[in-house]
């Protein structure tokens, strides 16, 4: 899995953050803000928010008109499969389920469609590790 994480972090440019919250202190907002500060293009995805971090927020992945490299998922495990199915339709290269999120069935479906998969890991922490910084 470490090789996949390395490849995702090095090659990704556009990251959709599904389930992003506009409430300060929420992990999704913290991670998205950090990734944006590191030069990634962040695509917020939440049907009840219109704008966050200075970016237009989309109701779902398929509403975004351009390519997405990675889908960073902040949803309950039971809500992951529809996000993965949408990512497959969208032609995304990788799905990343944040810490505490594990859905083996969705991961298998993504892998079978040729996507890289990371589960139960924090994208911010993994990025910081590779920069030689301490965990957040």
C-alpha cells in the first residue's frame, strides 16, 4: 500500500473531497485546506454547500466538468459504494478512504475497475510523513 500512497501523492493534481464540511475543526475541512496549501487543486463535493475554501462546491463528482485524479472520501463506510461507483464512471485514478473508513466491497470494486485504493489512512498525515514532518 505504501507504493500506491507514494504514487498517488506524487502524481495527483486534482483531489475531490467528498463529504467536506464547512465547520471549523472538522477533519475534512482541515485536510482539504492543508492539501490546497500544498499545491493540489481541491474540488469540494457536498450537496448542501455552495462554496468553501474559495472554491465552488459540487453536489456530486459527476457535476465537476473536468478530470479528477483522486477522490478523498469523508463518508460513513456504508455510504462509500455510491461514491466509488461515481468515481469509476468519472474515470478517476484513485479513491482514498480517510481514517476510520473501511469498505472492502467498495475497495474491491474500485480495484477491479483499475483504480488505486487507500483505506483507513489520513491523506494529510501521509503527505506530511513523506515531507519528513511529524503527524498532525
